[in-house]
């Protein structure tokens, strides 16, 4: 995976979906500056605001469910060209990370992590993973 340009600045990663999208702004060192979950219908305006607020230099979009529609909406409203990134197995990796970073409480501590379900959408964790994949690809090239 080659970087589309050598521009420095934060990365905005989007995990597209039919009803909601995970968003994350990550700096080039991998530090998460912002993350959240937004309705798909609002993703272009959310992305435009994040690009302005954080000085985003690169826009990544996961290549699976909803990618085509999200890219179309982004192209109409944001100044950056979306770059597609492989989402293979990112949801299960994000689920595992979410559960590790949000410790179980009460009786849930007794269950193995594989039997637990997150108590909120974790699409933002997927977006962080997409940015990390991109950054790992740059450092390996």
C-alpha cells in the first residue's frame, strides 16, 4: 500500500456502514485525537468539520459495507480524495480491543471475553484500526 502523497498531518479514518459510521482522527504517530460514531447520513458534514478542526491531511475509508455511498457523499462535500483501505477482519479485532480497553464489571468479569458483547457501538475502534493499518503499511514500505 503506497501513500497517495507525502503530506504530513492527521489522518481521518472512516468505517462506513449502512446506518452508522465509525470515525477516528489519528496523528502520524498513531495517537488517537478524536473518535466517535455518526449516522451515515451525516458522515460528510461530520468529516468536513473534523478536517477543519484537526487539519486532516489524509482521508481513509474502509472498503466494505457502505463504502461506495460514503465515498460519493464525501466527494461532494470534503476537499480530500478518499483512499480505500482493506477492512478484512477489522470488526472482530476492534471488538476485542474495545472489550480489553473497557474492563468488565460485576458478574461480567466471570465470563470469558469471547462471550461478551460490547454495550455500545464500537465502529470508532474499527476506524482507529484502519488508520493503524495505513500507518503500518507506510512504515513497512
